[in-house]
C-alpha cells in the first residue's frame, strides 16, 4: 500500500507523512505541481494543509484538482486541502470572522466515512484564517465548532474526506484513529 502526501506548502506536511509511516504505510511526499495523472501506484492521497490562503492564492495549490476531479482512490484533505476540495466542487470558502489557532472543541454530528468511532466532542488543534461556509451538493457535514461551521465532511458519492483541523498533531484527540480509518478505507 502507498499513500502520497501532497505538499501544499504547510508546516505539517512532514508530520502527516510521519504519521502514515508510523502506522506502517509506504508514504511519499509529492509536490503539488506534479503531474498526478502519471502516478499509477497510489492507494490514497492526503492533500496537506498549507500556508496559502484559499481566498487569493489558489495558484499556489498547483495541480491538486487532478486528484479530486476523478478520484480513483480515497482522498483526505486537511485544512487548505479540505478548503480547496469544497471550493472546487461548488462550496463556499471565506475569510473566517474568527480565525482559529490552537486548541478548539469540535462537535461530531455524524460518524460516516472515516469518522466512525469518534466521540461527540473532541479537542483538536487548529491553524486557519479561512473556512468552509457551505459544502458542495452531495457532501455530508460531520463536525462543527463554535466558530467554524464545517470542521469535517465527506462526499457521499466519491471517496473524498476532509477536516479543517490538524489530525496529524499529538494535541488532536483521535487524530491517529482518523488516519487509521483512512488507511483501512484505502485498502478496500
């Protein structure tokens, strides 16, 4: 099994890669300007968080649309990776009226997709100025927080999942469990 982590210029990219490796997955970091259609050995993709603002810096996210336009394998978007996914498929992303940094309580209202077994309330680690304000048609809202309506989601038709927060850091409760669920989903 091989899961690629797409580097969107974030400080957490290597952390996501390391979590996958620690969980026994062959993983490789790949630049977001790569030609993804040429990658044939992917069993899954992680679209990393990143520094670009989805509002005015979409070109900095390279060619990641190639991955989600026709997902042949599961895709897990984190932070800006999730924001790009929602925006690309017709959702809305805007500058957050209350940017979140550090510890935040997230409420899970659905346990579908890769989010099975997550308690109703968990503490997560945040780092974002922008946020998803409306999901695309066919997407299911999974989690919210006091200041951010969309903290987690999944596509009901395609194997695409996303979180606004950072499951790869130790401060996030059940982050490893979400990665393990994603890995299991990739094995299907």
